[in-house]
């Protein structure tokens, strides 16, 4: 396509967007809600992943062995660990070490344990770190299955809750966003339908002088993409602002909990939003124009 | 050149608008198509511009064989013809110049060529001085001349006009046909539908009369000079 035509088509796209600004605004609104929701969901999921990842590194599963374990038992347990693929690393803590640690932790009251001389109340134990937090429960069950194991410490409830929240957010937002994208496509194609209807005289003249369908479609596609562009820019701005507020709020609640900085993901989000927005705009337009050109509206006679 | 061989057109509601039409219109001819209301004149033009598709028969227009032509070739086929409508069909919010330029722009012509060519066709229809006017500021006759300029701007082989004088007074109608004759004299085929027999009688041209979907008379090819 020649550059002079391209300039003409882009001007036409802008002109038509402006003439039709009320409907265009509605389209921008729906697309924008859709994108903000998508962005929020992604940010929630990313932050939970980060938090759970952190907990995972902190959260070492304690495996306590039955009392009266011999060296043979300890070796047996060690080899069982080798068969569980979700184990990242293990560290043996003997009952003597456990006692020492506990004494130190109690400080001055450490001599309380002096009464136990000769009879250590702590079991031998392993610190086990898990590779994939998703398979946590499964791994805990496997550890419990080892005969020499007395008990396995449970994972913290916070991590469990967070993973549940994350999964729920993912599933719900997937459906809601899917639905909203359909609504956005519907509204965009209706907006463009109105534009086409307002310009049916021009379209019929274009057809009569032999403009190709591609050429006729182009200004409308550009108009749709402009809608997407505006929605993409605005929604990134809104998300940035709201995320800032949320980060502040969470920081006030607990100084240790910090969110991923927006600047880490902002450019990617902007890029994705522009891409999704413009693709939705172009698609919505395309559907509408094709439908119009296929029906009698796309004719030369009797279109007014 | 237009060739119809055994062409029949029945609309989806069952109305047969044209029955077994056979005719040939050579390049450079000037043809009036006459007939009463509902005879099938517009249907004939719609088949030529491929707005409607024939149910039977063969149609060839300006080297395009409609039975083998692809859908995506229709725009290129239409560039070989200029269409003039009874109701002018000018875009109200564009100047006369832009209305004519529009037809070139949407076929991808470069701006410099557009300026030159639009000035030329506006001069041809005698409206150079109205180039900056809006269509609403023109008389009916002038508006139709703009319509004709637009039809001419892409340098078509053929002008197809459906009652171009239907909305203008008799004196302007006569001038309009003279203008079409001038265009024809320069080599463009002209096809004009009208039901004003008094107008047709003032020009010695080939006349095809359609009634109830059939050609009932055809004066055949004439020498292409007018004879008032
Ligand atoms: N889209 C259509 N659907 C069904 N019937 C149609 C359609 N267009 C035209 N007809 C019918 O076909 C016949 C021929 O119509 P056409 O428009 O070709 O007549 P015409 O000679 O141009 O008449 P007029 O002088 O009034 O313009 C008429 O009976 C008309 O009612
Ligand atoms: Mg008619």
C-alpha cells in the first residue's frame, strides 16, 4: 500500500473516531475495565507466587524419627529420601544437636534441661526442603510413609491460604476476563457498526468506484485499534496508580510485607495491554466491516 | 464492451426482472435504455456492475467474464466503469473538489496525480469555478455534473448512468446528455437509462427498449454523431 494512502487511511480513522466519540468512549470503557482486571489478577498472582516462594525457602519440613533409632535406621531413612524426587536437600539434626540448640535458645533457663541428664527428650530429625511447593502435601505423605518416621511437621497455614487465594483468583479472573473480552469485542464491533452506518454513503461510493474491500475496511480497523490503544494506555496508568495505593496500604499493615515494584513489570504490562487492546479493537472492527460488506449494506444501489 | 447471452435474473422473492436477454454493446457506443417503470432497466445495470448476479446466461463486461471472475476482481472490473446515480450521491460534508478526488483516493492514486486529474474533469463538466463549493450550494444540474466528473475521474472505458436526468429540469437534462455525448465523442462508451422519451428523441442514438424483462426493440448500432 502506498504511503499517501496510508496517511489518508490513518486520518480517516482518527476523524471517524472523533465523530463517533460517545460510542468510542463506551468501547474504551469496557476494554479498559477488562484490562485493569486482567492486570490486577496478574499482579495478585505474581505477588502471591513471590510470597509463597519466599515462604518455601523459609519453610523447611521437619521430619522427626522414632525414638531409639540406630545408625542403620538413619541410613535407611537417608536412602528413602533419595527415592522422593521432590526433595531439594536434607540436613540431619541429631538429638544431641537439638538439645544444644534448645538450651541456647532458652539462654539462662537452659539449665532446666540439666534434669534430663542421660535421657535426651528430643528425637533425631531431618530438615527437608521441598522443590515444588505445589506437590507439598504429596511429599509430606510420602515422608510419613517411611517406617522410621514418627511425625512430619505441617506446613504453615499462611502459605496454604495464599496458594488457595492464588488458585481462586486465577480461575475466577480467567472466566471473568474471558467474558469481558467477549463483551468488549461486542461493544467495539457495535461501535464500528454505527460508524459504518453513518458512513454508508461513502462506503457505497467506494464500492462503486472500485475500492477494494481491504481499502474500505482499513479506516475502520484503524479506528478500532485507536480505541484499543487508548484503553491500553489508560488502563496501565490506572493500574499503576491503584497498585501504588495497595502497596502503601500493605506496607502500613506490615512493614515486612512488600509487593513487587510496579517498575519491574510496568513495561511488560503496558506492552501486553497495548497488544491486547489493539488486537481486540482490530478484531471487533474486522468482524463488523466484514458482516456489513457481506450483506446488502455493502452494495452500490439502494443503500441509503 | 458488454455482452449478454441468454441472461435471466430472478430475485430471491421470485420476481423475474429480466428474461433471456441477448445483446452486445460495442466500445465507443452511446446507448439509451428505455422502458416503463419496473421493466427491468435498473436490474440490467445492476448486472453490468455486478451488484446482482444473473441466474442463467453469460455476461462479459470490458474483458471480464463474470462466470469465471473472482470476487476479489470485482473492484478492478468496476474501475473500468464510472457510475452516475439519479440522486447524485455526493458526500454533503465534502467540497466539490474532494467529492471528485475521493473516487481517486480510494483506489490508491497519488495526491499529485489526483490534483491534476480532478481539475481536468471539473473543467470538462464546466465546474472549475465551483471546486471549493459544498454540494448543497449547487443546483441539481450542477450536482449531477459533479457526479459525472466523479464517474469520469478514474478514466473509465464506460459510463453507466441510471436516470441521471431524473432529478433535474428538462433544459439541464438536455445539457447533461450533450455533455455525455461529448464524453462519448472522446471515446468513452455511454449507457444511459431513462424513461424520458422526449429527451431520447432529440438525439439520434441507439435505443434499447425493455418491457417486462425482455428487449422489445433495439435500433442497433448508429453512426456516433448527434443529430438534433
Ligand atoms: N431487490 C429486489 N428484490 C426483489 N425484486 C426486485 C428487486 N429489485 C427490483 N425488483 C423487481 O424487479 C423488477 C424490475 O425492477 P427494476 O428496478 O429493474 O425496474 P426499472 O426498470 O429500473 O424501474 P424504474 O423505472 O421504476 O426504476 C420490478 O418488478 C421490481 O419490483
Ligand atoms: Mg430503475
